[in-house]
């Protein structure tokens, strides 16, 4: 097999062996498992974090900076301390990560979870050439060249290919673990090719998320508290054009009608101010939102009223809950709303596609009871408004380090 | 008050701004209310927007629909028994197309308006006509289901005599047929019609490659249709005109902007390179917050037409970007607003979680 090396802008070296183009790593492989959070790996991520943070020009990609901040030593050692359960753990071996093609940063988190769990990682990069991929790849390459970390070189492989079945099959066959991000079709396509017989697999499929707001607490909020809440909601939604799986599409208002009416007025007013200040809406998004609202006007029998604020904020008030509410999705500032006196009224709508419930003005233990007592098949995260997009080692109901490592029982 | 019937008898670019505003206020209110009463889907939209259709408003305040709605919904304001045809917008395979419901009255008004506007370029008498396309096959001549391309050919064809198709069914140039046509009408003014991209792809490029040309020096060409494919090939209007002149000798060339969703009331391009609203149409350019742009400011193009009676398409937000240049004061002398079109709105990359699987090609 012929290999050619050529430097690419940003110092990324691409190794090409006919089908695979590597941005990090190459054919040299070391698939021996390591203990989760072992010192050299913690140090490595700390060095990676510094390497990225030092480059000021990266400010243009806040997701890269968030990633770097996440990798800093203080955060990783904190995670290590909470992970320590007194048992012995070791990674699985080789893990194949199939990253989503249109979320720039998730490939990096997927990799870090596999890496911290003690695995050698094979990461299929997004097919879209995001600048974030190049930035992180070149930082990784730089850190891997440091003398302290050369032993990690054969544990990290980032590559692209044209999704040929033979390559997916070949990589899968040698892996003890596989993490697949994407829609149903994408996950099913990759699943045609088996991993090792005892392998573990996690599918991060497309999910639906919603927000519960307690009207009584909201009406009592001070102006600055309300502004903070609106900013948090903005970050959960507009920041990613409301396209992240954990971005809410529906706001469930909890409370009596009088409080809800007042809370709505104050909350949406504040949100609109934030959006006006921070969000630049694309013309395409305006046209798409208008088209969607008119289509809904025709089709959606449960529509009550529609509020269009300045094309930045579209609100569709529902008078009743339609079947498959999770299929109603807007983007770039388009929300469905429904009011209930008690949460149990909406228990029947929750199916396994529900992921994140963001909340404000509601007791979180009440929300947890709602999920457990109603024995719901969905809702994997209950987090405060403003943290929907925060990614942690627990994601979609999986503890990533536990899922990608094994326990050695010693008695 | 002048109505659409009267407008159809007037020269097509003859109404000045203030008179037009009054006529459009009243005509558009009638249309909005008519569609409100007869198209249930439109009624739901208008009710939800809390718009009062019985009150006349200034044209810019008439509720507009995004053209995309015609791709997902068939909206009709007349009984299905009185529909004479469905016009389908052109779309590449796999794309959804618009379906526009036409009754006899709307189809006739489209025909008359188009004739009025075309007469501005070729005069009132019918001329020998060369169509730079292949003859619509019998499958597409079924007028109950008609593509925008066929509709364009038939629509402009009404203004022609001795209609002659320049291409065979494989879009190959029929040299003998064209030369016979030119010999038959030597020294006469001839009317040439075609779609921009088809002219480029099947006439200009092949003739340039072959090093052949025609001399249709006394012809007037009217062409229209999307520029997207030509933009992709870095061909602009000036380049197009120059190339057409080189291979055909035609110097009198008119481009138009139009769409299946408002057939008939096309926007003709004058020799200044400006698209013109006719007596039947108007245009508004909107910012992303839907407020009106200032003159010379870029925005989304909203088109107004007085013709759509059988479907609620009298005010439509297009997916094109344009700039309003002025009203009633174009150096070419035509009254009405004039504007330029910059192309389709950008389809920006959407952020979020999505499919990782794309079939390898």
C-alpha cells in the first residue's frame, strides 16, 4: 500500500492509503486497554487544553474553546474523583466513533470519552470540513509530538473516508466498542457491520427536547433574574439555531392561567430582547419559519394562536396536545407552547425519543418523580434552563466512561 | 375606479405610482377577501394571522404567502369542476414542485397580460415565431397538467405565427428547419423565444463549439427562467447577450423575471438592465424582519399580481434576493417600480445533530 505524506495548512498531515485520509494518527495501532483517567491521559488532555487556549484567534469558534475548557485538568480530575467507586476498571480496547456530519464539535467529545475510559480510538470525522476539526486535529498532532506523550500516538486516529461499506466493516470488526451519532438511517447503516462479538455499542440518535417553566415562580422573578433566565434559554436554543438534540422545541407552562399569562408576557419579552441583541437571523431561516407557520395553520388542528415577533421569535400556542408532538419542530427561534395545571397531563406524550427536559421555576425532584412515577420511556436529562447544550460524561442516559470500560471484579 | 379588466386594455407600463396605489388597494382587497371566502386553507392562515380581509389596506400590508406553501399544499379558490389546468413549476428531479390551480378566467387573464407585456417588445401584431426548444411531447400537451416550461412556450406562442421549434426531441439543433424558417421570413421581423438556460446549453454552447452561426439580425429574443445554473457557470447577463448575438446576430434581447406561481404578469427587463413591474404587478423588497427595505437596499423579493383569482397567489414572498431601484423614473420611460434580482437566498449550513450517513457516490 502506498502512503504519501503532505503537509496541509495548519500543520495537519494527511496520510493517505488509498481510501482513508488521516488527520491524526495512521496505521500504527496500539489497542491495549488502559485504566480510566490514568495519569498520562489526564496530563495529555491538560496539555491539549492549554495548546488550544493559547491560540487567541480561536475565539471565532466558541465551541472549540468550550471543548478546551472542558479538557482542563481541574475538570478532568473532578470527574475522576466522582468516578472512583473503589472498583478496578480497564478500557475495552479499540472504540470506533462515527461522528455526526453537521455538529462540528461532538466528534471531539466522543473521542475524549473513549480516550478517558482507556481505549484506543478510531474517529470517523464529519464529512463536512468544519474548521473546528482542523483546529482540534492540529492541536492533537502538536501535543502528540511532545516527548511525554509519544506512547499515546498509536491510540488516536482521526480520519475521513467516503463511507465505503468495506472500510466501515473492517474498522468495526476490530473494535470492542462503537459510538454512533446520527439519525436512524445513519445508525442502521453502520449497524449492518458487526463489531467484536462481546462489543458494546451506543447509538446517539436524533432526539427531542422540551422545557418546563413554572409560572408562579417566574412571575415573582426580578427583572434581572428574568433576564438571566432568558439568556439561558437563548443559549439553549438560538445558539445552535435550535438544531441540537437537547434544544427545546416545546415550552410547557405549568400553573394557573393568570400566572401563565403574565409569566409568558414577561419571559418572551425578555427573550426577544436578548435575541434582538445577539442573534443574526438568516434570510433562509425567516422564509422557512414563515412557510412552516403557514403550513401549520393549514394542517395543525390544535393551533390556538400564533405570535410572530419581528421574525426572530415565532410562537405557536397549542390548545390541545397533538399526536406525536415530538415531530413538531421549528428552528432558529420557533417554539410550540402548551399550558397545564399539573405535569401528569403530558405524561402520555413522552416517548423514547425525548431526551432533555430543561426547567426553571419547578422543583427538580418533582420532575424526577414525574419521570419515574409515570415510568416514562424517555427523558434522560433534567437540567436547568441554560445548560441544555452542556455535554458531560453522562449523555443520553449513558455514563460514557462506564459504558466504554469494563469492571475487573476482585475478591 | 379602474379595475383589472380596464388595465388589460391599457399599455402595460402606463400607470403612475399614486394611481396604481389606489387601484391595487381596492383590487387586492377584493382578491384577499375572495380567497378568504373560497379557499379554506387560506382562510385558516388569514384567521390565524388575525387579518381582517374585508378592509382594504395598502399593498405592502396585504398578507403574503411564502411561495414554498404551493409545494406542500394545493390551494384553490374555485370549485374543482371549474379548474381547467394545473400548472407545475419546473424543478429538478426529486425536488417538490408547486402546483397552481387555474380556471378559465385566470388562465385567460394570464394570457392577456402576457400578450400586453410582450407587445411592448415585439409590437401589437403577431410575428413569425422561432421557439428555441423542442416541441412539447404529446404527454406534456395534456393541458390539465402542464409544466411551467410548456406553459411558457404556449403562453408566448399565442403571440406568434408559423411557430417553429428549433430543437429536436433530444435538444439537438434542427439546422434545416431553422434555415427554412429564416428563408420563409427573410427581411421580416421575427419573434424568438426560449428559456435562458436552455438557450445557453443547447444553442449558444453547441454553435460556439461547432463554429457555426445563424443570422437572425431582424429578430427580437425574449428569454426568461432561472439564472442559477448560469451563475454556476459564471455567465452574467452581459456575457449571455454578447454570446447570443455572436451566434444568432440578434441584438434586440429582452430578459424577464417570472414564476409559475404568478404566471402572466412577468417582469420585463429594459435596456437599462432593470426589471419592470407592469400595470398588473408590483414588488416589495423586505428585510429579514419583514419591514420594507429602503431604495437600493438588498432584501427578499415579494411579488404582487392582480391576476391570481383561482388560487391565493396575489401576494407572494419569493426565495429570491433583489434591490428596488426606483419607481416611474427609469430612463427607459416605463412607469412602475423597477428593480434588480441578485439570485436565490443563501442556503446556509444549519447547525445541529443530523444524519451522519450520506450514501457514497
